[in-house]
């Protein structure tokens, strides 16, 4: 894979240092270990299979062969809050890549899900290591169900999909990877420069929740209401069923569902 991916890479840094392993527990763990010993920003770790892939909020992420399981080492400056924005930016990168290459209508269900035909096929996980106030590194993990049947994923509720299932054919993983890394690098550069407006526009363009009734599961409460709008890259406004305006930090969200009585 490594030699083929080079022809699909159009980034300056992301993926230029690339470690591909047959298997590991979690690429996020492996990338964090490498970052601890000085790996440069942009180092990308790719595994054909993970034995203990992690999702958000302590959930497991099943990672059989045939998927794209990767983690990127980031070394953000203190001047922006990377952890808040990175899961969404990762998700937008994936949706844009699938749509550009396969003319799909993949979209983002904040904070970090990428969905196609109403089913999740990818997710992102950002993990920060800091020393005091100083961020040491952020590992941005991305899991993309590419070339395997969704039936290989056991007991995942709601049922997920894979790109090959949704499209009816195998896809070129190098092409997806190259495109995702390019999108991500572009947005990360903007974010680092403090320019959020272009990214917010892309987030709104790829969003799947606009004008929809949602069930939002937080750590200690669930609420249902209509999505009104993004306030920032990581804050959304909801009009709940009691007509209260609720501004929610998307990083506090455990999951978002479209209830069956949704209006779309
Ligand atoms: C989620 O949707 O809950 C996030 C899923 C993130 C999965 C990816 S796969 C590569 C990287 N390594 C991990 O252990 N997790 C992320």
C-alpha cells in the first residue's frame, strides 16, 4: 500500500511520514507512543486491523481487515482549542473525500459521525496529551469502513454501513486516504491560522442535521428538539421540545439520533 499511496498524496506534511502495520491494538495508542518519542506533526499510522480500536466515550470500535484505520500526530499551538474542533474537521474531511471521489451524499452528524444513506460508515476520535497548560500532541484517529461487508460488524446499534456496501463495489482506499489527508491538512492550516469561517462553511455544507428533529444524548441527560444552527465549530443551537433554546457543546454529546418521528 505504501508505494501506491504516494501517487495519491498531495499533502505537504500529513501522511509524508507513514507507518503501516499489519495489526495493532489501536493506531491512536501507537501514534501517541511515537509522538511521545518525538514523531513529527503529520506522522500517520495506518493499521490493516486493530484488536482494540477505541471509539468516543469508551466505546469499542470494531476494526476488521478491509477498513481504513489511521491516526495522525498533530502538534497544535496553544492559541486554538484543537480538541474541540478536530473531530468535526476529521469527519468533514472524510465526507468531502467520499463525495468527491464517489459522488455520494455522505454527511456529518456532529460531533464526529460520517453517514451515508442514514447509516454511519466512519468516525473520528481526538485524544490530547498535555503538560500543564501546554499541549504536547493531539492524536486524531479516523476509522472508515471501506471494503468489507457491514455484516462483519457485530452488535453495532444502530446498524452501520461500509462504503463498499453502500456503493456496491470495492473502492480505492489509497485514493480515499490521499483525499482525506489533503482535506484535513487544508482545514488544519486554516484552523491554525485562526481562520474558522471557511471550515464552518464546509461543516454546514456537509451537515446532516439542519432543520431536523434530533435526540441528543449527553452524559447525564437526553433531549429532543430541532437543530437550529452552528454557533461555532463545536457549538450548536437547539430549540428543544419545550421551546427552550439550548446551546450545546458538541464535545459533550455522547450520540445524536434521528428519532422515527423526525420530519425528514
Ligand atoms: C467513534 O465514532 O466513536 C470514533 C471512532 C474512531 C475509530 C478510529 S480507528 C483508528 C483510530 N484508532 C482507534 O483506536 N480509534 C480511531
